[in-house]
């Protein structure tokens, strides 16, 4: 069996990639013998890791590889400080890179300035790579300002220079990698997740103390200036004119660089918005199960493929996403795409009204989302994608699993956690029962009729022709209607 060095964050490292790797590793272990390299001093909290995989400090990778070469080395790179040791190991020993974020600017700022104190080097690199505009953004970043323009300067060139090949989860990232380093071997590998189990909506609401009949919108994950909070809140404010019971749950931590609470207060929505902060894993899953509509908005994008979004889709949640980056690669009907322009709040409002008033469309959208994740984002498929790419690049020959089953059963473990409340693994998401189509609902004969009928039922008139045109076009293009 081929030997693979696998360098990645794992829990308790504060990174979504920790969850990702802990779910992928047991399946990848069917193809290769894995040695897991983690940040020095980190003690993994998942007991299955130590039970089934050798774990080593990442600072030892270079020496281990020199003494007994691995057949391949895989490094996971993302735009967070959890990858510092991995980045430094990559500089010493090249390998294959799983590029979770195309934009690594914020990571490089942390590495150069905060950790190494190389302020002049950061300034010089920004000017050398990106000219006067890059130098200007560098000065803003050094003053503690984080402009959206920072996303225009990816700062991933050094990673690509040390990479023997790149694995990514979107065409968006691969196209940009190819533009920066033509000829570098790349592959598109689907992100695998366990299909979420079932948690009844009203049971979740009862545990959380939420009213059973309120219209609940929810967003999940770290709240920062790029999560489109203000457009969403403006839409909520208008939605409450029609649905006074509408409320918005923001489930997750808040960036120290963003005063989300003051935004809520300024828009007069203190009574309608709940910011939970970090919650337990049990509560996290219950919040997902309790939501009627999920918002997974972000712009600009670092090129990430959102595991949290896939979990929401896998849970069958009607979900709004920003029409940018990798999110535009979602197939029609799986999520409602919102343009990050002047129509943004209007589109959020119209989609929310539609999904609230048309449970048949909400149910169809949730079912399509779950079916998409179940088919295209399996852990088995993801592990096979890794194995095939490495085998091709390293000349291993035929790819076939050498173990009949995963190293441990992620799915069974997750079901047990949901039933017992033992959430020792990372955030997972829950399913909800499908909304039944009303007996009186008719099936329109064309997308145009469906859009017109739905909007008419929602009370929009000819006076709203600009909004009507935008919403109708977006719904038709995304396939939200049959």
C-alpha cells in the first residue's frame, strides 16, 4: 500500500478544514496508508484519529520524508492561521496542495507581519506582485483596515510555486490557478460530506425555545463584513411589514473587526434578530433544523467552496447564496442565487416571500438540494478523486481500494452523536421533513406562468416592474421554478 503524508488542521484547530479532513480521512485510508501531520503541540480530540492513523508534528515531516520517503505528500492550505505550520513545511518539502481558498492574502499577512514581524517584506511583496494598487492596499491592511480590494490580490503565488499539483473543489479556483501557473497539474475533486440525519423542525424549535409558527431565517458561521449582513437586514425589515413574525438568527462567532450588533440596532431590528455567538454542536444542529430559510451570502469571495453551505443543502434547506465565485457552479434549482449589486436586498426579500408563501417551491428546492449533495458530494467520491489524481501524477498504476471499508464509520458515529447528544466531532447539520404541497396548488405549464403566478400571489404589481423583472429573470435562470 502506498504511503501518504497528509498535513491538515484537525479538531480542536479552529478551521472548517478540521471537520473536512476528519470526515475524509477514513475513506482516503481505503486507498493509502496515511500518516497525519498536525501543528506542533496540537492534541487531536477525535479518538478515531489516534486509533487508526499515525499522527506526527508537522515540523517533523521534512526529516521523516528524508529518512523514509513517502509516495506522496498532501498539504491543505486555507486562508486562516491554522495553516501556519503546514505552510512552513511546504516551503521545505514540496508536495500536492489542496487549495481551499484561492485568496490567501489574509493568511500571508498573518504569517509575514503578525508572526514574523516582516512588515517591510510584506510591503515590498505587495508592490512587486501587484504594483501601486497593491502597495496602497498593503498600507490599509497594516493600519488594521481590511478593504474588499484585498481579495483582488490573492498572494497565493508562493504556494503554487512549491506545489507539485493542485486539488480544488471548484472550476473557479482551478481557472485562476491555471492563469497564474500554466502547466501545473490540477484536478477538480468534489467536496465530500456525510449526508445529514433527520431532526424534526418543531422538536428543534421546542429545544431552542423558538415559536413553532414564526418565519425563521438563519445564517451560520463566522460573522464578518463579507457575509452581506446589511442587505439581508434591509430585506428582513421590509419582510416584517408583511410577516411581522419574521425573525433572523445569526448563529456563530462575530469577527472582532465587525460590529454586527450596531448594524442591527441602526436598522431598528434588535427585537427581530438574535446573535447567538458560538453555540454547542447540539444547539448548532437544532438551529439548522429550526430554520425555514437559510442565507449563505458572501461577497467578495476568497474562492472557497463552502462546506457549511453543502451541509445546509444536504439538510434539504431552501437556501439563498450569493451569485459569485464557486457558488455560481451550483446546478439550477439547488439554491436561489442573489446578485451582489443594487438589486441584492430586493432579491433577498422576493425570494424569502416566495419561499414563505409557496411551500411547494420551498419543498422542491430543498429536495433538489439534498439530492444534489447525496449524488455529487459523497465522501467515497471525494476519496477516489484524491487517489486517482495522486496515482496518475505519481505513476502508481491502477486505482482500487485496498481496504473494503473506511477506517471508521463516519455516518454511524454521527447518527449516534445526534441520538445521544455526544457531539465530540465538528458541527454537523440536520434534515427536516419535506413541506407538503397544498392540495389546492396547481402546476403551472411554464416557468413564465409559475413566476407570474407566484409573484402575483405575493402581492407584487405593475408598479414593481423593476423588481418583477429582476426576480423573474433570476428565478428562471436558477431553475427555481419547474
